């Protein structure tokens, strides 16, 4: 075999290994990507079987129900649509009705089963995803920051 052919085979084998490595990395990343959706997006798109994503919005007034065993049921709204959420675990200290939250989990039979719930950290902050969803639905009310 000529030297030129050996070099060509070496480059071809290298490209095959590089392609295989890229495919493995992309498939691993695909499993860890979590998308954000608002309640309106979920209502419009319908069921998302076996897909992990984040939902964000406000905890609907009067919707929080604490059942036994640490199970909590509530509804997340973007003031246009609402989605029921169940969560088993300890909620953040700042979790309350009317609060902006982001929850991560899966949609099962029309109910979002959260495995993580995050709440905003002060009265002026709203997660960017929640603020964008409220702006998109036309329900955003701009608040002016307090003077120091």
C-alpha cells in the first residue's frame, strides 16, 4: 500500500471515530436538556409523553391543597391558562399563593408531576421564564423597584 493510501485510511478512520464520539455526546446531552413551557404552551400543545420540562407561572390563588405524606397539589397559571401540579416533598420557604415559581418534572394525564419546585427569592424578582410567559400572555404588570 502506498504512503498516500495509508494516510487516507488513517484520516478516514479518524473521522469515523470523531463522528461516533460526537454522536455519543449529543445523545447524552439530549437526555439532559430541559425545556421551559408556560401553562398556555401546555394547553395549546397538549400531551407531552415522557418528556421532562419546566413549567413556570404564578401559584393560583386558593389552589394549594396539602395532603398527607408531604404531597401538595396546586395550580400554576400565567393568568390566561392554568395547569394542575402535584409535588411530593418539602416546598421552598417562599412558596405561597400568588408567588412566581418554576417547577421541573413531567406531564402525566393532564397533571404536571413536579420533582423540583423553585420559588423567587424576594419581592422584586421574578424568574425570567415566568416574566416572559406573562408578557407573552398579555398579563404582565410592570412594577417599579422600591427606592433605597
